[in-house]
C-alpha cells in the first residue's frame, strides 16, 4: 500500500497505476492550499491530513481507464455545495411517504452538526444515522457511480477515514485511512482493467 505523504509517494502511485494507461490521472488537477482552506472554512470541518495531501498533490478529476470513466473525485466547489446532498436523498429513500419536495434544504443541518434542523419531522435522528454514523459527519468528495466517496469529518475516535455511501444508505468499503481508500480504488480499477 502506498502511504500518502511518504517520500516519493506520488511517483510510486503513478508507477503502480501505469498499467491503467497514461490517461488514468490525465484529467486530474491538483488543488491549491487556498482551495483546501476554502473547503474547510465553508464546511466548518477540518479535513484529514492524508486526504489534504492527496487532494493537493493529485487533486480532483475523472478516473479514466481505457477511455471509460471509473469514477470522479469532486472539485472544491462541488464538495462545498454538496455537503448535504446525501441527507436529502437518504431521507427520501428511508422514510416512507416522504417526497424530496417535502424536505427543506438540510445544508444548515449538516453545517451545524444537527443543531439546526429545518425539518425535524423528516430529518429524525434515526434517519440521519447510517450504520452508527451521523450523515453530518460525512463529507462527500467523489463517486464511483455505485455510491459516493465520503470522508469522515466527525469527532474522534473515527470509525473509519473514508467509505462509500451507497444510494440506498448503506456504508461500504470502510477504510481506516485515506491511503487505504486510495489503495482500494486502485485495486478496483486494476481488477476492472483485467476483465
């Protein structure tokens, strides 16, 4: 496993993914220090240092393998504007007879870690908790088209650092670190390339 932040980790990463083709990282743009600061300021959350190192060194863009998109790491503005997207979606999926039009914007609920609830009838504690984790402790930063990559930004001890939140509201692919998450993404892409 490549340890994000270790000496020569970017070179090792590109070497490990070489067989996926030269276009695999071609769409990626490294984020600036000010963009990372803006994410932390706007989301009122501190980002995991390994994630910051990955985001500043590799960045955001489409993961491309043999001309096909395998997923995406979102640009800063998409991370900021999408903080509460999964709350509204999962509430609609998990609550009978609730239509997304019946729900008020949950952005402030996410930002305030549940202190401000614009729709307590629908945004219940039960609905906001998935596999023991509050949805406002997860920051959506990408997709693999089966679910959405999430960074745990809640209180310590962290149950994981990264995960995949499925459309139906199930947490899968829990990774103890951003390095472990990256390793799993590379493995998935390599397996897909072998098919």
